[in-house]
């Protein structure tokens, strides 16, 4: 039984200690531009984006940041009021009418999306004629829920779902035929990053940089259930930090507890990844960026359970009972007693990291105004990657000596169109700011997107100008 697994909301409690696949939410300046960052990034911000940017000569001699945090949750089918219920009133009971309303609302390919990004520490240094080096630690949480009509009705109505009305206890129906398409994805990674960038060509009208990044990836937890017309994929591996009761499965000789890591997170997976990139400066106004990030894989070993295509039978459950549905989802679709999947222990599962192609072009319109156009394309379909390509237009405008406003327009990645807004205090050595990924989504009744990013400890020394 998987009580206390709250697929992502619980993880936020676990990580931040107090509360509850867009990217760069941990960077408040990028969040204020809707995620547009490929040509705006400087110093340690290049880690995970494009390591070549570390080779630019206008980076700070030394820069660091502590504790930048961002979080976002959205839905293309829930109303703002409904989404608030799941976030702020999780203990409330669902009545029969609400169950039927949500059974309809969650029948959507982007019913629920969650991202939490925490940059605990990031440091960079630039050595003239040698290049730039950077180190960072980042925690990434991604969650996605997309259900077909049957899956949504089973989730909220249980044995009262229409698909079960003509079935008797013990009768079975095919998972693929019944649940296609259905996707439940969650991934929590703790990353340790190293990156280097150097300038290859430096002339008055053109500069070219190249860079490489390495990351040691610790898998804190993963849940992936994907049912389409061709395949059924279902597996889970969760750190002991989630305090999961696996029941009799722990007595199975194949149940692997020996490969659980040490440290605070007690990771159940380990992997290695690389980032490769090039960047260019054309004249004094144009910048360009191209990179491929998260090339590599992760092996899940500890507490690993897998399942394959099979039949499902009529459940005894009455469906989700409270607004804390993220906890109950796992009992109904995961390894609990009412699960529609028959999980069994496994020794190892290798999965690719969420590889992306990132590109952007930027233009410096004046000393106070800069614009950039970004595109990010997922190169595989694994837990933690973007659901769809992302495109965005972002601008930074320095309205006063120490105040910078950011905004723009972005779309894709499972989040729809958004208009961001960010405020940053800037000085020659210190920055702090706050931003939201979608100003309209904070208040709109339909397609709500609740997001915030902030940081108060960003420093740089020896920079040409405050950014």
C-alpha cells in the first residue's frame, strides 16, 4: 500500500520542509521571461542550459547563488477553483457530485502538470584566456497526469465506473484496450553538475565558444505508467524517505534493498549525463546558442517494481475519497491493494535521461533592453522530459538603475500559452528577485497555471556590468 506517496505534492514537503515539465523554474530571471534563457544566461546559469556560455569573456570572475527555488502547477482541464482545492484543501472529502465532475475534468492529456526546481548552490569562475568553470547542485521534480475517459472514471468512481457496470468480480478486461492513452509520470532527481566552457574564436565581429558539462544523477524516486496503442510501461522505484509499505513484496528474494544509496535522500537510482553546446556572439548585439542537454541514462535499482501488459479486474474501491488525490492515485494505479497493475520486484531498470535540444537567438536593442527567442525540443519520451516542444520570446528591460523587469510570451511543454512577469533588483555585486511563469494563469478561471520563483542570495564579483 502506498499511502504517503503523494506523487509530487508530498515531495515538496519533503524537500522544502513547509509546503506541498516546464524548466528553469529555479532561475527567477528566466522564470520572469517564461523560461527564455538560452542567450540570457551568464556565469553558473549556463549549467544545464549551454556550458559554452561559460567561455564568454564578459562573465564574472567569480559568482555564486544559494537557495533559488521555483514551483509551478497547471491544468488544461481543471478550473482555478478546482486546482486550488487540490493544493490548499486536500483534507476535504469529495461528495458523489464532485467525483463525477472530476472524472470528467481529468479526462485530458494535460490534466495535471507539476514542476519543482531547487538550486541549493551554484558557483562559477572565469579565468581569462582559459575559460569558465561552474559547479552546482540541483533538485528537479516533475509530474504529469494525462488520463483517458476510462482511467479518469476508474480513478474517481472506482467500482462505479461505467466500464465496470457489466463486469462481475473476477472478470477481466485488457489494460491497453481500456486505458489507452493514459500517462502518469513523476521523477525526482538530485544532480551534481560540473561544466566548462572556452572561447575558440575571438575577433572584433565574431566570437565562438564551446563547452561540455557532466552531471552525476541520483534518482530519489520515479513512477511511470504509460499506456498507448502499442505498449504498456509501468514501473516505480522510491527512496525509503517516502516510507512506503510494500507489504509481502519485501519478502520476495528479487526485492532489492541493497542498492539503496547513503545520505539524506537515500537514492534508489544512479546515472551519468552530459551537456554539449556551442554559443556565438555576432557583433556587439546578437547572440546565438545551441546545445543538447541530459545525454545519458540512469539505472533504477533500489525498491524497483515493474509490470507489463495484462488484464485488469473490477476494483473493490469507491475511487478517490478526498482532494488529496495525489496520494490515492498511487494506490489505484500503483502498487496498492486496489491497483490495476500487478507489480513484481525487479533487480535493475535502465532509462534514458530527459534529453533536450535547446536553441536560442538574442538581440541587444539598447543598454536597457534585450530580447531573446528560445526553442526547446524533447528528444525522448521519458519521465521528467517536456511533454511537448517549448517556444518563447523573452525581454529584459532595465527601468531604473537597480530595477529590471522581465516578461515575454511562451507556449508548449504541456503548459499552453503564458505571459510571465519578473522583478529583479540589480547592483554591481548583488541580485534578488521574484517572478511568475504566467501572470494570467494566476487568476484565470480556465487553464490555471500557478507558479512562483524567487532567490535572495545571488552574488557576483569582477563582472563588467550587473545583469
